[in-house]
C-alpha cells in the first residue's frame, strides 16, 4: 500500500502500514450476530475488545444493509447511533478514530456532531443526493463505496461489461465530484457483495491493485460475507479463516484498510504480509 494521511478533526493521522477497522453493529439484525451489540454495557464491552484485539479504527453501523433486512427510520438510526457513539467514546476515548456507517446526509451530520470522525456511505452518495455536499461541509474523511440500486435491489443490478473497469469508472466519476466540492480525504471501497455476483467479487479481489489508479487508499470489506460462505458451503460463524485469507490477498494487492469483524486475525495477516516485504 501507499502511505496515506487522514485529517481527523484537525489532527493529521499518518498511516505507513495497513489499518484494521473493527465492525461494531448497534443493530438487532446484522448478518453476523457476533458483531451486534445493543445495550450500553454490550457496546462498551465490544468496543474495548475490538481495540484490544488490534482494531486501529471502529466502524459503527445502525442500519443493516443485508438483503431482506427491515427498513430503519432516520429517527431510529439516530437513536441507535447516539447511544452507540456515547458508549464507544466512553469505552475507548477519542484516540481511536470512529467511522459511522450511514447513507443519510442528516444522520451523517448528527453523527459527526456526536463525535464521529469518518463517514462510511455504502451507497456512495446514491441514496441521498445531499451526502456529498454534507461531507464537504463537515470536512471529514469519506469512504466512497461502490453499489448499484438499494440493498433490496442491488443483486438484480450485476450487469457489467467488465466489472473491474466499470466499478473503477463509476467510482472515478463520483470521486471527481467530491474533489470539486473540496472533500480532501476519500477512501475507496469497491463494494464487495454489493451489486456483485460471486464470480465478480473474486474478479475484483484478483485485480484489486487496479484501483490504485484512483490515487486513494483502498478499503477491503469481505469479512464473513457470502462471497466466502457461498463458495465454501459454510455459514458466517465458520468464516473466520477464509476472511483472514482473503484479507491477506487484498493486502498483497494494495489494500490499505481491512474492515473486519475479527481484528486479531486481520492484524496477524498484516504483520505477515508486511514481513514479506522486508528484503534481507
């Protein structure tokens, strides 16, 4: 990976090696039950465990994007995030950057007011036309993910001429808009599992290094996803080892951030891949 920096509330954070982002879902229905925490005690406990296991950042989600998940109102998403952010900051303080996973511009604004450092938008601005302007106004890093349609319709929208070139092209168009608005820190997420078939997910992984053309750090989010469970005939609870394997493959192809449910194994993968780069 290429070293990168992020402006986190006026503090310039420098990253010279890959970063582990730990997933914390304050939802009752996220696809992997091990990531869920709803009570104050459970949220603080999970946040502390994620950091103890090697998470450099935390990503809080209050709206499940799995296919078939219940719709969540903005008010309910805000209620969950306010409680989640309060508990996380109590647990780990302000030294650990916290990202909020939302596609709603108004929710993003409130989350930053409550202490979020980064906005992680699964829709890449698709589901709320005010998101790009809001992020520009907030001056926070933005994770630009590739998706088509909505979580309910995305798997019917997998018609690509060339999935790698098409995803890069669609992200490039949005990245240009963000740059025009003055958003300085953008992280690229190819959107594994979102409007992608099983084969398309692996095509993206095999050519992840192609995303370097965008000149931004790349986030790989494949943790316990169906691209692993469907291929191997297992469920999410059995996908820890496959997650570590695809994480290592992503690192070899230039990933700067691994978004995972299990930071310890991701940190171990990073240590091994980084060691391979040392020349004797």
